[in-house]
C-alpha cells in the first residue's frame, strides 16, 4: 500500500482535476514557477515511445477486429476486406460466451477463496512473536515465484503418475486426470488460489497497519472479547484495502494467460478455455487474427467494469485513508 | 521507496492487549497456511535433488540425494540460451523503463498541464488491460515490418525488447510517480532559484535522491519481462526464446518421453525462479511495498 505521506500527496493526481488549484497549498504558492517553466518537452521521449508501443497498437487492435484478417491476408493486411461487426457475431457463435463464463466464474471463485485466506494470514502475522519474520517470508513464497514456474511445477506434480496422485493413492483415493477433462477447471482454480492469496495478504497487512495502537488499547480496556473486537473494530479498517485488493485480484485472474497456458498447453481443454486462451489459440494457432482481435476487444469490455470500479475506488481509498489518520 | 509493510516497534512491543486472536486459533491458522505453502515447495526442492527414476517411482523423500538433475538439465533443455536471452532483453527493458519512467514521472508529478490526470489514470489502467489485446496488433505490426519494409522483427531480441516496453514502461513510470510525489520540493526549488536548468535538477538532485526507487522500478520492469510467457511464446524463435518459454517447451515436450524427467523439470523450474528469488531477498522491503502500490505481480 502507498504509505500515508504519499497517499495524501497522491490525492490530487489520482482524483479530481489536474489544475494547479486542485493541488496542495505548496503548489499554489509556487504556481508561477511551475507554470512559466514547464519543461514539457521532457515528456517527449517517454510519451512518444508509449504512443508508438501502446497507443498505436491499441488503435490497431480496434481496426483489426473489423477486418477479415487471416494467414492469407496477413501479408498485405492493409488491403484485407472490411467486414464490420462480422468478427464479433462470429465470435459469439463460436464459444466466446462459454469462455466469458469460464473466465468470470474462475476469477470470482478464486477471489472469493483467496480473500479470507489473505485476511486471515494478515491477522495472524499482525502480533509480533519470535519467528514471525520467517512466517511472513513463507507467506510470500507463492507470490514471489514466477507464474510460469508455479504452473510448470504444478503441471509436473499433477501428472497422472505424478506425486499428487501417488499420495492420494496411499490414502485410498483415486486422483484421476487433473489436467484434462472436467476436473481441469478446478485444477486451474486451486493452483491460482495457491499462487494468488499472498497478494490479498499484503494488501490486508497494509490496511491493518493503519489501525492505531490506541484503538487496540481502547477496546482492550473495554474488555472486548476477541471476536467482537475483530468483527467491529479491526475488520472495518480492512474493508477498503481488501475490497480494492479483491478488485485488482479479479482483474488479474481474468487476464491470467500464463497459468492456463503452461498448465494445460494450447489449445486448452474446453473446461479451462478462458478468454486469454481462446484469443491466443484463435490467433496464433487458428490464424484468424481479425476474429481473435474481436475476442480481445470483448475481453477488454469485460474487464472494463471492474477496472472502472478500481480506478474510482483508488480515489475513494485515498479519502478513507486520509480520514483514518 | 517508502512503501514497506513493517510494523512500528512500539506497536510490536505492546503485547497481549493487541492480540487479535486467541493463541490456539492463531497457531492453527499459521500452521495451516505454512503447510499449504511449504509442502509443495518442499516437494519441489526434494524432487530436484532426487533422480528422475526416484521421482518417477513416486518417492516424496529421495532415496538418495544427488545434484545430477542440476547438471543434466543444461544439456536436456535449452535453458542456458533461454536464461541468457532473458537476462539481455529484460536487462535492457529495465534500464530503458527506469530511465524514461523517471523523466516522465518527474514531469507528471511536478508540473500541471492539460491531460495530466488522464495520463496518470491511463498509467494505472494500462496495467490491467489484457496482454493478448496488445500482443495481436504488435504481432501484426512486426510481421508487416517484414512484409512491407523487409525488416525481420519477429524472432529477434530487440523485437521482444520493444514488445516488453508496452507493459514495462507504464508500470515503471507509475512506480516513479508514487515515489516522486513523496519527495519534498524544497531542494529543487532552491536550485531553481539559483538558476539551475531542469535537466541539471533532474540528474543532479532528483535522480540521486530517488535512486532506490529508480532501481526498484527497473527491477519491476525486469521481472515483468522475466515472468512473461505470452509475448515471448509468439515473438521469439528457438534461438531467441526466453527462460520462461524454454521451461514451458521443455515441460510440454518431455511428457511424451518414455521415462519422465520430473526431477530435471523441478531443477529447471527452480533455476528459472532463482534470479527472481534473489532479487526479492536483496530488495525485499522495497519490492514488497512496490507490489501493493502498483498492484501488479
């Protein structure tokens, strides 16, 4: 989490208008200087580069979704036939709705499970004890490991003759196939949960640290039991940061390409054919670039809802932080 | 960066009054979470120290420890090429993003102009747009550079470098924005009244003061590249593939073999994770704080 000092400074930037009037008093006093000698040319290197490598491709993605682009027309894509919304209607006829459903349910379930895990982890490491540093380091392991490493090792462990099935067999359970068939959906969710909960933990931890020592002392003097205290005193502090974390986590679940790709390979089994996978397979294996651009645009619209909520909540969170101090 | 979740000492010392959970519950939850993390990690380490045969027989604890998987893997998989490519490309991305990000962030933080807030919002928003949405047009642009201009871009390292800038640049810039906001203006104002130019201020005052943040923003750019599979799997050839792609290809091809080489697989995975773990161990405080600030892995 952004610390208090930066957050209050962050307020004018992430919220409201960008004019000098909206900035802190210091800014107003020095407006003369900042207004007269704005070295905006310094924006040029970064700005031009970002326009070229981000702005241009994004615009192009919109155009690609409207043309009939495949391996034959790719060589001269400027002359590819314009077919309007044809790609979009075809996308919805060829399983895009299924992928949207898989993606959204996968993201929501993953977030719903990781949130309590992360909050619990933050609460148990809040009180100091010998060895807490080690526990905190352990909690970070799944998050620090690169996604492709996590996916690779779980893929190995979940092979039909892998360690998971061996251990399950010892207790009399038949593991079966984890990486194909209907169970693959739950495999994806379980591995994502294993890898992603520390993110909620980190955000919740930052939220817990904004709770003043006096709050603890006051509720201790009141003789509050642990559960009412946790429920009514501590958890309200966590609501803002954890909601924010959940939004961000959901976005990253929806956008996660590495995990399904490395776990299941491409093309993915039907049960884990999430949005990034269907876009990838349609373009780089089916070579239907126009069609997959349309699918990518749809996935942008899909995340636009939580993303918009996040961009707004970012501002809300700053206000809450300010009040909390 | 000033963004790390460490507890002030006074609160840590306060003890019983601040206990959030009864001790038994605390112990149970802690043990559960640690086991959830450590059991798979322990198995990965043990399997990498086992032999391929031992792992295939289903041993959790190796019959005999050996480091042979760590030596064999270099000939079994294309790992050394991959790691070298990753280091070169991601290293360059880190330097370019940190440098350009710092300059851009400085202007964004210190000066007001039309569209400033839109740019800041876009920097945050860009971190959450699907990678596939950017990869497609980048791929088409790169391949048309071959068709229309006769330039080979796909399969080259610098093509990958440019592609990685699409997500590394906004992220590094945002990391620098969050840092520079906390930096007091007084020093540079003093220099400005003495007639120092913006460039002098930027490189003589801002850069030294924010060196830790610049390093962190570079490391994040590096990690974004190192962890990427999507762009690298499309934009590289076997000679220029990254460590991530090398591992993924190794993983999906070895399964067809008669004897599974799971032990080498685990060793390769740990080797690929090593640079990242190392960076976290060195820069732990800064990186952990930055993670939550940017919200991106």
